[in-house]
C-alpha cells in the first residue's frame, strides 16, 4: 500500500466576526473550513473542487500553516504540524509548497524572475548556497520550459502561461514533497491551461511530488486527479477516485456540478439532464442546520435539517480509494448514466 504523506483530521478554520468600536466583541464566525478530513498518498494527486467561497483557499492556507487552524490536525508523515512554530515550522514548510491562482498578481512586478524564483533560498540557504543560486534558478527555469537566459527579466515581460511556469519554478525551488496548487490555471486561456497541467504532471513524475489540485470546476481536475474531493460550505461532501466521482457520483451536489460539465459528444449532451440548483450558497457565517446542502437539494426531507450526514473518518476506511458521500439519500443517479 502507498505511503500516506498527509493526513487531515477534522480540520476547522473559523474567522471571528467582531463588532464594537475596537472590534472586541465576537458576534459570530465565518465557518470557512468546518470539519474536513482526508488523506493524501505519496505520488498521488487529490483534486479539491467546489464553488467560489466554499473554503478551498482557506483549507490550503491552513495546510500550509499560513493560517492557524481553529481545531483539528494536519499530520505530515504522521507528525501534527498544525501547531508548530519557529524552526520546526520552517523546516516542515520546506516540504509543502504552494502555487497560486493568479499569475498576474502573485508575482512581485519589481523583482526579476531570478529573484522571484530564488527568494525561497534566502530563507533556506542550505538548499542552494549563495554561489550556486544563479545556476539553481537557471536549472529551475529550464525544468519548467523557460529559457534560462530570461533570468533577469521582469514578470510583465511574460505571458500568463509563462508567469504560471515561473510560479511553479518558485514552488519547486526548495524540492518540496507536496505542492498545493490553488486554482493554478483558472486565470489562463483554455489552450494554455492544458499546457500548464501537462507540465505539472510531467514534474510530478520527475520529482516524485504529491499534489493537491484545487479548482472550482470538475472538468479541470478530471485529467490530473487520481481522487477528487468535492467541497460545499466548508465541508467535503463526497470523495472518491476519478471513476467513482465522474461515473458514479452519489451526492446530489456532485451530481449537479457534473451536470454542468461540458461534454464533447452531441448525443450524450442531448440525453443529459442539466440540474439547475435553486437559490444561492448560504453564508458560511450561518450555515443551514443538518445537511448544509439541503436548502438547494431536490432530495431534502425533514431528516436532512436535523441530522448532519457524515463522511466516515478516513482512517476507518480501507485505504484512500474508498468512495464516500455525506448524504442521507446517497445513490447513483440513473438518468445521468443513460
Ligand atoms: P474559496 O477559495 O473556495 O473561494 P475561501 O477559502 O477563499 O473560498 O473563503 C471561504 C469563506 O471564508 C468565504 O466566505 C470567505 O469570505 C471567508 N474568508 C476567507 N478569508 C477570510 C478572512 N481572512 N476573514 C474572514 N473571512 C474570510
Ligand atoms: Mg480560492
């Protein structure tokens, strides 16, 4: 069985809502991430999908320790890293890097590409001592398919796809074991998206990387993911392998997302029934009781308002390939398969 590199248990991130002159009185909380559990195996890609605002970036930031978890655990190779600080945190951070969504704003326009990619070496000089840095950065440029001679150029001299390659090179600089990609291609043209995804796949094999790949759209993660977790209002509502999610989704929310994915085959498109969800996503500061999806769900009954549907805790499952759906009435939608 594959080695589990990251295990997340009941992770919670609440942002306090405050009031009063000095914002001292807490009047509630935005439940951005509210009890998320999953595991990531070495060399695997886990896709995380959900509408804007469902907590994907917050989850990424808490995993990276850029934000402190309110509760729960993040185990990196069995060690809880969610409460580390100082030198211990710094040493773990080397192993988990992030690639951000917007290649136009995530790169400092006043820094050269060489300085951007080499910046992580300032914090971890042991990876590339000063004399070796230029060469290390040029090697990284080469690895992501950019001309090493571009080292002194500035971000505005590159296209969107090239900038995302720069972001990826920076993410690789410290030779991490895990890269969390937060909507890495969402801001790019469709033709460029495929190139960047292909590059990420190639690098995964070359450097033995484990990926979390965040997107707001199921069609983007399909190609790259081994497994997919679907998020709704701070929770994972369904998780499974590619096949389990794309062919046999059992959660109504996943089924609705899938019904919106474009299909190339016109016959299949004709026979497919599009599920239009009613209403907006409720506020994460005041989520519905019971099942959070029930206010938009066509299957919802009284029970859904009273009882929270739970995913089994991952450690009780037979390995990460298990398919799980947080719905009281989970079943494959027959009409979708026709
Ligand atoms: P996603 O990446 O899925 O679009 P986010 O994780 O960015 O979602 O946001 C989840 C929820 O948490 C949203 O309602 C957002 O407004 C809220 N949120 C994110 N960051 C903060 C913050 N620093 N303070 C308060 N609320 C926040
Ligand atoms: Mg986001």
